[in-house]
C-alpha cells in the first residue's frame, strides 16, 4: 500500500495541475491536462479507498475485541 505521504503529495500535485488549467484551458494542450488530472485523481481515489478499507478493517477488528 502507498504511504499517506505519497497520497498527500499526489493531492498537492493535483492542486497544482488545477491551478494550471487557467493557462491551458481552451488550448490544444488543455485536453492533455484534463486527461492527466482525471488519471491522477483516479489513482489518488484508489489509494484513498485502500486506506479507508484498512481503517475500517482495523476498526472492526478492535471493536470485536482484537488485541
């Protein structure tokens, strides 16, 4: 699983790409930027889902008297 720091850096990078939209929207490079944002957002969402699953699994384990 990815480390949370990696997810955090991905999210900051997505913010940076979002800021660049102003410069590229409506240009031929704008389509590339939109695709890149969609691709990276999907990857970040997948990693976030893995973290959610891990936390929910741990919560269930501890709620059931684990450790």
